[in-house]
C-alpha cells in the first residue's frame, strides 16, 4: 500500500493530515456538538436555583468544554484499556437531565443538591467503567440487529432536535419565523451542494462550510432586517438568528479551571463539594447503565457508518470504560456525566472522515475553549437555525447507519419482529412520555424522553426470547 496516500487520507483511522485540513475537519465536530455540550448544564444548574449570572454557572460551563476535549482525546488515542481508538467525540450527556432534575427537586436545590448530583456522578462513572471491563462477556446480547435498532432509535430521537434548531431553537419567541427558516435552508442547501458538487477536502468539510455561510448570512441579515420582534406579551426581544458579538467582547481571554471541593464556588462564595446521598446515587447509577447501552449504539454507528464494519469487543469495552471514567473526572470539575455524542456519529456517517488526527484537532479546540473563554464565546453565539440546517441531515444519516447495521445480515422474521416492536413500542413509549405519567417517577426518568432506552431494552429481550426463523 502507498503509505503516503494512507498518511493523507481522511477516510483512514491512522496517519497525519495536513494541519489546515485536519483543523477544518476537527472544527466541524466541535460546531456539531458545542451547544449540546452546554445545554444540560444550564438546565440542571437552573433546576438547582442558580441564575444565569452566577459565577458557578460560568465556571462549570468553562470546565465542561475542557473535560469534553480531554475525554475526547482519551477516546481517540487511549490510555491502556481506556478508550476505543475510534473517532468518538465526547460531551455532557443530555440523558441525565430528567433524573438530575428529579434529584434537584427532591433535595430542595442549591449547592447541596448539585453536590449530591456530582457525588452520584463520581460513583456512577466508576460503576460504568467496571461495566465496560465486563462488556465482552455480555457482547452476545448485542448482535447487529440489536445495535442497529439502538442506532436507528438514536437517529430518530435526534431528528426532532434538529428540526427544532432549524426553526430557531427551543424557547425562541420567533420560533419558525421566516428568517430562521431561510437561514436553516441556506445552510442545508450549501452543505448538499458542497458535498456533492465539489471534491476532496471541500466536500468532506461541507458541514463547516455550510455553518460559516450561515454565520455570514446572519451577519448580512443584521444590516437589512429588523433584529427585534414583539412577543405575545408585548415585550421587545432580540431575534434568535442575531449574532450577539457583545458576548465575545465581554468574555475574558484566559481562565484557570476550578475544582470541586477546592475553589469551585457560587456567587455567595460558598464552595461546591461532593455530597453522597442514596436519593441521588441510586437513580443516577441506573442512568449510567442506560448511557452504556447508548454508547454501545454510538460506537456501532461509527464503525458501521464510517468504517463499514462492526465494532470489536476491545473498541466497545474501551469506549464504555472511557465513558464512565471520563464522567467521574468530569464530576471532579463540577460537570455532569460525559458520553459519546450522537450528533458526531451522524457527522462521521455523512462525511466518512474518521482520521484520528483530524478529530483530535476538535478535542484540542475544546480544551482551548475551556482555557480561553473568548474563543468559546465565538462559537457559542452560533444561532440555532444555523446549527439546525446542518443537524437535520447529520441526524438522518444516523438512521441510515442503523438500517445498514440491521440489514448487514439476512433479514429474517425474527429481525422484522425485533425492529418493529422495539421501534414501535419501545421508541414510541419514550417519545410520548405522557403515557408513563401514572407510573412511578423513576420509570419516566429512565424510559422517557429520547426513546433510546426502551427501544434498546425491548430489542435485547426479544433477541433472547425469539428463536431463529426462516428468511422473511
């Protein structure tokens, strides 16, 4: 094999790319997950009673970017058995929002509640790490039809998120406005055109190019369109597509990360420390089992969508171990549990760029964002409609990866039943959480929301219970 070609091929795991090309590919991954990495923290801090201006929120958001970058690099290049050595991008898990909100409510909010969430995350992360080491012994319960169903459920759960961003984002008063839809549509069209009508680096960097064009469109619109609107209550607000450059101007140039139990404090000067309480530990540990299943699905989606093969036992085990131990490390900096980001699974499936060196540029950029807040602010002002234009295509590609996994082997009556029931009943229950409202709250925390968990549970059970049958 021509080693020089392997060295410069972004579709190969190993080898170095030209630095400029690697940075472009890496930035795509950061832009795809940046907002999702911070949103869960904002929501849980709010549930604990910390307002947007509290220094605790600022410190933890900074640490979240730093942790995401560090744990991403561990997934890429491994430390012993920790890490999958696959193009996995890590970030704050949104799967813990429900259960952590419940913990915050049951403990009355405040620093004690947040400290309990961190204490449970520390223990839960270690628990998931141990689970990862044992994964090879239970791998038989995750054949292609099961992992494919989980990957498909992941994609389906994200499509609504992508469309929501396309319209301006959750809570936007101008949601679905013509400017938001125009911005999202332009970004999507640019991505499609660049992806299929150019070659080489530009084609592979179509997501980044589309997002940059989105920034430019929003900047131009700021000069020719009204940047405010009047909401239903008569209040004047800024349109969600406006680029808030003052955020960048007000951000500091450098900040030293703060550690829980030492110098991580709220605006009143009270230090946040670990609190170990069974009311937080038990439900959060259950969620770590759930996120391990999701990580298995994400890794399977990456290997199928980006490498055209199934994940190995070593990759799955290392990935889940990193998922768990990375979450424990995150807790030490006051950050919610980390997990593999499905948004980036979709990006890998769409671009086929799997080069570890290229993806590492994204991890390094996240670390720099954690150390240099002004750089993070530049990315954070991205309008949701810009991200949505890219997300709808990326998330749908995850569904395609799941279908490819499911159909990798012969489609039998058993296969059809597993996929149909798991996605129909399992995903349906998760997507329509109201149906679970009369059951204990912990059921809703685990099975509600995304639909990934119930689909995975149903698929695993049916795979074991149904005997092999003839081809359908």
